């Protein structure tokens, strides 16, 4: 990821499924890569072609640290709150989502 960022890659480019790099790495909990992408200007509120927000992956896979990072970076949970809370793995993530804007 760092090599691509150093080469001025578009951090918000979407793949054929409509997912950004941030969506992909957030879902599997790669917090170091999430931090790099967010710092480089990745859209923490990006939505895939199917309507899936960046937050859904880490929420559904229990990535507490990544959820916290995205929320602190400005990810908005309100629009998708019901779906996110329903998909949340664990009480800590549910609390983060319920407290989020």
C-alpha cells in the first residue's frame, strides 16, 4: 500500500465490485494500512456499488480498533446505524456505533 501511495495512486479508486482499498483492508482488520490510507485522504464514508459503507466490513468482522479509527477519522454511522448495529460483532462495537454521529 505504501508503495502505491508513494506513486500517487488514487486512494479512492474502486474495484469492479465498487470497493475501495480502505473498504478491503478495514474489513480484515489491517489497522496499519487503514491508518496509511486515511492519512492519504481515503474516503472513510465511501459506499460500494451495492450500498455497503466502509464501516460494514470491520463492524461485521469484529475489528474494534479499525471501527474506532474510522469513526475518529469522521466515518458517519448514522445513515446506516440500524444495519451496522445488527451486523456488529460484540458489545464494544455496538457501543461505539450507538455513540457515533
